[in-house]
C-alpha cells in the first residue's frame, strides 16, 4: 500500500489489517458477511450501514428469553 496526495506518493509499505480506501472488493465482502445476520436472528431486525437494531414485542417470559438469545448470538458473532 502507499499513500498519494496531489501527485506525490509515499514509499510502499505492508498493511497488516483494514480495508484499503477506494476498494471495491472490501465493501462487497463486508456486505456478504453481514447480510447473513438476519437469517439466524428470530426477533425483528433492521440494518443500515453500520447500525443494527433488534427488537421483539414482549408478551411473556419466553419472549424475553428469545430476545436475550438473539442478543447473545449477536455478541458471539461480533466477537468472532
């Protein structure tokens, strides 16, 4: 990777993590990874950009348990 500003470029360097700016593949891979999320969440879910909202109408203890299981699953997914 190297950085360019107004025709001047830095020397090349190895990048160990992250997504290069102006990358086409990076955002596509991110979308493929994130868009599988709603398929295994049982509660209602809305996603936009980097925001995910999960909710459920609570009418019984079972609803509370189901929502908590979804939240736990999201945390587990996030920590991978």
